[in-house]
């Protein structure tokens, strides 16, 4: 997905829900802080999105421009209507979002996660595709281990889960270093 395609999804979501502000939380939220990232970050053809003030309207987005819809068949990308509970995010994540708003969004406003918050949401999800995405964030220098390790304390997880998350992050950083990438020590 490209930044322009994400902007189109924001505009279409606004038309469908008659809402003004949207939160983009999946991997394609990277297109907010980094409008033209490396190809490894743009392979997904879906944007996870919900209306900020009316998350329950995400079902409308999913039905109208979701996977398998006419929109998807026409454009080759789609929206997945999700809810705020879909991602585990650090406290105060909303203070770090990146705004996407222009003529292509029809004036609608998309809030994309900061790469640090995106990394932690994916690390907390612990899926294989998320591990690869997070390691690529290290490899390409978008995230430094020390940054995310410090932010783990703001995750809404108990102490054991935070310790486990820190261990996972350190393990991924070590693997990236061992693969020959020069990233700072955690």
C-alpha cells in the first residue's frame, strides 16, 4: 500500500461513516510518519482503521470497502474495520500520532501510530509476521532497541508480561545484529 492509497481509504471511510477523524493502527499506519518507506513495510494491502469518535461504525467500513468488496476488487487494496481494542498500545500513544490530512483524504483526518507505538503493538501481538516487521524496523533504523525498551513500562501489561516483552525485543535486536546489521546495543 502507498501513502496515496491510505489517503483514499481515509476519504472513503469518511464518506461511509460521515465521521471526520480516524485511527489507523496496523502496519500501514507506518505511512503516516514515513510516507515512502522501503518495500518491506508496504506489502500489506489492508489498512486497519476505525472512526475515533464512533468506533462501532468500523463495521460499516469493513462491509463497504473491506476484503472482497467491490472497492477491493477495483483498487487492489482495502480497509479492515477494527476497534480500539485491536492493538495493545502504550499509554499516551495518542500524543505521538502522525496526522494524515490533505485534499486526497477529502479533508478527513487520519491518525497514524508513531513507529515506536507501532513496534510495541506488533511486538505485544507476537505473531510471526509482526516479528519480521519489527526486525525490519530495527534493520532500517526506524526504531532503536533502547527507545522501545524504555517505552515498555508504558504498556498496559502486568510485570511478567513486560519482562517477557523486553526479553523478546532484546532477542530480536540480537538476531538483527547477528545478521550483520549495525544497530545500537539495547
